[in-house]
C-alpha cells in the first residue's frame, strides 16, 4: 500500500519552519528533503527520519525501524501532529547530514 499524497503534504507542512521542506516520489513512496538534503522517507503513511546522534539523544524514546524490507533503521516518528517536535527533529537531523553531492556535468 503506497502512501497517500495527503499524508505526505501534511507531514511536509508540519515541518515547514525547519527550512525548505520538499518531497519527491521515489520507488512508489516519498523522499523528504530539507534544503536539498534527503533526511527522511514516508512509507505506508509512516514518517521515518535518518538517525543522527543528536536526534537520538534529544528523542530517545523514538523507535528505530526500517521503512521497507532490506532498509537500514530510521527513527519512526508516529506523532506527526506534534509540529514543534517535528520541526526540532528536522533541524537537528538535517544539520548533522552531509551536503548533497554536486551532480557532474556531461
């Protein structure tokens, strides 16, 4: 069961104060980006964010789970209604991730 676009748009709107939050359809589900960095995915109408040391320290009760079979664990964020928590977690996570690689020309 693929994610509903309405859920993806809601999650993105909840985190909009963290930066330029966008989404892109990927393999039937959605990648979530902050200022061009992919930092999470929405799979089966669930939000998963990449695990960072700081994110895990600030939100130790978030469960770790793979978003799809064969994937590494992400933080499963079940309370997508908590805008303040989502924004804080998005800011912290994105700050710890490397800048996206520049695409080669040619």
